[in-house]
C-alpha cells in the first residue's frame, strides 16, 4: 500500500474522526457489524473506504489513548498510583482519596 507522511495522515484522521450525528453513527455501526459478520462466516465482503478509514482511525485513537494511559510515566506521575493497593473504599470522595485524579491501571 501507499505510505502517508504525518502531514498527509493528519487531515485523513481528522476527517475520519469528525463529529457525526446519531443517525450516521448508527449507520456506520450497522455497516461494520454486517461486514464483520460476513467475514466471520467466510463470505466475501467489501467496505466503503470512508467507513474502513473511520474504523481504522477509531481503533488507532483507542490504542494511542490506552498506550498513553498505561505508560509508566502517566501511571506513576499523572494518575493516582499505589504500587501496592491498600484498603478498599467503595464510596469515598475522589477529591479526598486521589486529589481528583483517576486511578492508574
């Protein structure tokens, strides 16, 4: 396939990840579901380039966010971190327990 530079990739990702209305999101979801079911059944299926780019961009964004949130620096310095978890406090106030930070994974 053809390679894209970061400068070329940015507008492609921006277009793929643009805000969509609920009807368009539902249509994309159904189309992807139908495509994945066909592939799982061993059938030949095609996918519109815009929808395949959307699917790639969404998964790519999720992987980047997950990688960032699970990095050592973010886990120890940005999020609330306990190397050995302590007591369980089920209904504690987030500001009191962690200074408002989410827990590190």
